[in-house]
């Protein structure tokens, strides 16, 4: 089973609740994360260290995409 965890990062750090959810979700199966906000190499490594095997990213620095 694949578990999808939501993460956001509007400040300098990832949300602690997202990291906790990633850690817990590892016991349920493969874990992927949907991250909204800036995502640099350091944040990607932190998500992976907490169990994310895949990262889906939406960068909102330039606004949301239009329909």
C-alpha cells in the first residue's frame, strides 16, 4: 500500500506534523509526499530521511496555476 502525506513549507522549515506523519506512515507501507511551497535539496533530503520514497511538488512562489 502507498500512503500519501501532505507537507507544506512556507517558512524556513518543514512542518513538524508532516515529518511526524511521514515517520508513522512508514509502518503502513511505501510513503510518498505531496509538498506545497519551496522545496530545495535540503528539504528533499529531510523528507527522504523521514521515509518519503517519492516527492510530488507544487511550487506556489509564482501563484497557483490557472485552469
